[in-house]
């Protein structure tokens, strides 16, 4: 199983999950997530998956500047409804990383460790997504701005050719390389770019 080499260069996200610790699933509850985990969940690598990973990483760093982020401690509100655009895909990645779940989430054990109803949609927000620590009430609202990281201009016509039924292996390979190059630029070249993830 081979993935693009830059996947391994993306900074990992390490969190402490009290439920994982309680149930003996991870030593000390420490869990490391990498970009490839988001790819496996989504089944593909694209700017949306990359953006969700990047945005969550930046928010966790802002909310937990001097301590380990706690998985399952965040309430996550989305401005849009779940089936609008890429909101559902974004929410799945955010849920993977934060432990927040919607109505089908884990209900907890005797009032502890609940992940149920921590992902909410169609909430009035100044940005796209708001993350709120349940222990302290501190929150950050984040918006993703990928317009400054444009796709290679050769990509759109290649995509049209492939979607129209063309089965040229060279065209498919060039398209895939160009597609992942934009993902690479988002996650490697702009990982700390304050103009890509806007925090409030």
C-alpha cells in the first residue's frame, strides 16, 4: 500500500483520549493521528480533507497552547447544514480528530465520556466552524481560505477529459499528480499560513 510521500511529512496530531485510557485502548490515552488516517476515513485525498485536517490542527494548537489536547472534550458547531457542499466531509474529519460525534455518537458510561451530540449543524456563526472546550468554555471560530492556493491550470481540462470517458493512462497519471500537488501545497507549504486558516 503506497501513498504520496508527502503524506508522511504532514505534522501529526497527538491527543489524550480519556475514554481510550479508561478502556485500555491506548497507553495513557495518547493517540496520534496522521493525515493518512483522514485519507483512510474519507477514502481519498483532496483539498477538503486536507483543509479539515489543517484547520483542526490549528484550532487544537490555539485552544491547548500549553497542554495536550483532550479528545472528546470539544463541542463543534458548523455554520452550514450537514448536507451543504463539503460540510459533511469536513465534519467527518473533524469528528475523527476531536472525537465529537452527532446523534449517532457514543452515549457514554454512567454520564462520563459521552461523544453524543457534540457535532452540531446550522448554527449561527461568524465563521465556518466553532470549537468550544467543554471544560473551560473557551472557543475558537475558524474559517478556511484555500483561494490563495490555486489548482494548476492544466488540471481542469484534464479532469474534463477523464470525466467524459477518456481512458488515457498518461492523462490520468498527470491529473492525479497535479491534484495531489495542490494538497501537498496546502499541507506542507501553508501549514502555518495565517491567511489559510482564519481564527477568531
